[in-house]
C-alpha cells in the first residue's frame, strides 16, 4: 500500500516505480468530488473509464487512446460492495491537475456534462493510464467526500472526520479483492486486453512466434 499524496505528478512518479516490480494488479482507492444529484457523502464510485485532464502523460499516451478499468477487477469490486451492502455507482471519473477546478467551472463544465462523469479526482486516470502503458491490470474505487457543485464543499474539520471513518473500510475492501484475485488467479490476472495485436502470446519471442513461420505451431486464439 502506497500513499500517493495529492496530484497526478506524484501518481505518475510512484506508478512508474511500482511498474518495475511487475505487480499483478493496482487498485486505486481514495476520495472524490461527487457530481450527481442523488449521490451522498460516503457513496462509492467504481470507475469504468476516465476523462484525462491530468496532462502528465499526454506526450507518452495520446488522449485519443481510451483507458478503462480492468473488467475482472471491477466485477470483483462490485461483488464485494454488494456483499457489504454499500451504496455505489459505476461510471466515468474525471481526473484533473487543477486543485481548485470547481472555482474555474467554466473551463470544465462542458466536458463534465458531455462525458456524464460521476466524480472528479486528481489521480485515478493517471494511475489507470500508467497501468495501461505497463500492462498492469488496474481499477479504481473512490468515496464521495464532498459535492462542491451542490453547496457541500470539503471543509477541513468535516474532511478529517470523513477520512478517519472511511479509510479502514476502503483498505479492507481492497485487501479482500486482492485476496480473491490470489485465490481465483494464482498465475496472475489475464492481461490479453492489455496486449497490442502484434505482441506475441504467452511471452513467446523469436521466429517461432511469427504466424506462418516454417515449423511454427498454430497460434491459439486469444
């Protein structure tokens, strides 16, 4: 477990270093601003995809490349949340590098509305995009800590109490899902959806991995 701190630059640096360890998965857990009328403080958001306004990976991974959460991890997370009877919604998370985005809403309003985002944070898309780059299955589970567009800002005293109350639950959920992955996928999560079409299957390299090469065994469908 790594405490990223605040902001996409920290998230990129830390996930760059974590990637060297070749982790089986990365779960981003944290807090977010809720955007929907029917969300309440403490509700959970399970990201299905991301709007990238973090800017730290634009030169490496173009914004035109879609980044989504790992389906298997999301399925396990949703099952864990359902089993615990917790309120949650699945949808788009908007990640920005602007700490005071709600004070500059004119810059973001159209994109938030058109994307139908559920929440805003400062790290999730960065972690997911780096996971995509390094072929590491990732998923995101956030708790709504404030709703600045609904006159429910994040006040210092309230925020401290919320973090204290929600931290244990968040960590417990992440550990439970990681343990379930260990049980169900002892060889690691399937990563076919993180592989490019021209990459060999099963780590095979050399002429024998080339379709149609002399003496090459037929490739199994991915």
